[in-house]
C-alpha cells in the first residue's frame, strides 16, 4: 500500500487549511468572546423564502430537478439580469443554478482551464480562489489591490502580470475582504485589458446588493466586448442571508454555461429542489428584507469605522460595499496573525488576519460587521483598551 502522504493527489499539497476555523474554535472556547470574523450575514433568511421551501417539501418537491435548475427559477434569473443590467440571457442555455457561487467558480475554471494556464486573482482576495485555481490545474497569479488606491485597481500592475499563459481574470466587486467597490472607470479598464489579451473573466458579484453612500455596482458583462467572455457568478447567500441553503447561479455565453452544466450534471446533478423554490421566492417576493439588511449594515459600518479611526495607530479606508472593513495595523510592527491573536486573547474579539487573504493582506485585519450593533460597540471598547495597553498608554 502507498505511504499515507503519497495517497493524496499532488495538487492538494499546494493547499493549506485556513487558520480562520482554528481561530474561531479558540474564540468559541472563550467566555463572552465576540466574533467579528464571520463572513456571512447574521440575519435569518426572509420568512417568505422559508415558507416557500416548506411548501415545496410538503408538496413532494423532493425529487431531482432538471440539471440546470427548475425552469421558473431560470426564468426569474433571466428577468433579473434584464431588469437590473439590461442583459439578455436565455433561460434555457445561458443560466445555470449552482450550489452557491463557489460551485459556479469551480465549474467556470474547470470548463476553461488547461493545465498550467494562469488565472489572475485579486490579492487580498476571497480565500477560496487560490485553492480552486490549483485544484482545477491552473496557476494563480495575484494582482494587488492596494490601500493607497482605496483597494481599487492598479491597471499597470495587472497589465504587467499578463503573459501568454494568462487565460482567466477573476474580478470581485464589491470585494471581500476590503469592502472596496470598483468604479465604472476601473471596471472599464479591466474590460479593455480582457479584450486586448483575450481573457475569460469570472466576475464574482455576490455582494452586488450591498453597497453604501450611493455607490453603484456595475455588472462586468455590461462593458463593451464583455458579455461573450464573462461568466458572472452570483449567489443567494449574502443578498438573502441564505448561506446554509447553498444556492447560487452563473450566467454567461452558451458554450461556457453548457460546459459548466455538463460537469454539474455528472457531479452534483442539481441543486436541492426545495431550496430552488426558496430562491425563486427570494427573487419574486418583496425586496424590503434586502433594503433593511443593507440599512442595518450601513449603521454598523459607520459605527465601526468611526470607532476604528479614533484608535491611535489604526488607519482605515472607509469601505463602500460588502460587510467588512480592512484596517491597517502596520504601525504595531506585528504580523496580522499575531495581532489577531493578541486581540482574541486580550480583548476577546475574534478578527481575521489580513494575511489569510494573500500576501498583500499582511499588515491588515478583516473585521466583519455581521454582528449586532451592541456587540460591535462592546467589541470596539475592548479593542480600544487592548490597543492602548499594547502601546503602553
Ligand atoms: C467573494 C465571495 N465569493 C463567494 C463566496 C461564497 O458564496 P456562496 O455561499 O454562494 O458559495 C463568498 C463567501 O464569503 C465571498 O465572500
């Protein structure tokens, strides 16, 4: 028999487990700890979504659905894309319902990557991107999102990383972990680069509805030359607080969506059928849940930013989207991991070290405001005290 470490595929050896779970496990053991590390809304899914799932279950919708999704949901997604972005996607051939945006991301890569193809991913960036690229045979190439540009685009940096092997560019706006939202101009520049270098774009728009201060989200497929080369991946996880229900979707050109659908068909068959009815209710039902959630996130964002800015030694770009803030802690001369450990031990507040999101994330923390206003107030008091202690004041 093969040695244990030889039984596992080589590809996996490039992937390390994230330290985040371990940090959260430690936090769970600490009485009164406040977790500001969470990457999902703390709201319960809307009642009409839960009712629709319950109804589907009671009506015997417990069978496989068509592979691409129930026709009503595909149609509702097509209508949404037309209404919100003026984009026409054929419900039969250009839309695929997936197990969250993450399945869509993997399928998109699997459909287009040849071994050794390079995939441009944002850094800091959502921590599932790099493992997904390795696992699908690609090579991740990190493009920086720098604080000096409010974590926006450095066009020249991206351009300089493009080679003959570049195949896919991943874009994520609004952005995890920094909360930045790329402007029309920035997206337009990325679109031009993609066209110029014949790149396929996977645009992760899961935070599309969570923006602040009147900042607008633009769908990547709306830019000239982009619809035919962009796979837009989206989700019900964040917009409708449905993370555990595991449902998202991809829209894009027919050849790519069909290829992704083939892998989906032979791997997972379809998304849980009752959940699809819940997603349909989410799209067709009242949207006041989303508006209320974003309003509350905004209130918390203002609180957290104003409190962080008052703490000597911490600098903070005001985020315009998602539910994260990414403060700079470089002045303390500690690694972000050590700083997060210190806050957990001293202040009993869990945050995520910026280095978890890539090397350009070192020197920062990701603080999520998916916690109650009162918890955030208490957490900020504790962080302020712990930082003062660290500085010896
Ligand atoms: C940028 C980004 N993309 C995708 C996901 C995962 O979405 P889903 O739950 O739909 O798989 C997350 C979750 O944190 C995320 O932050």
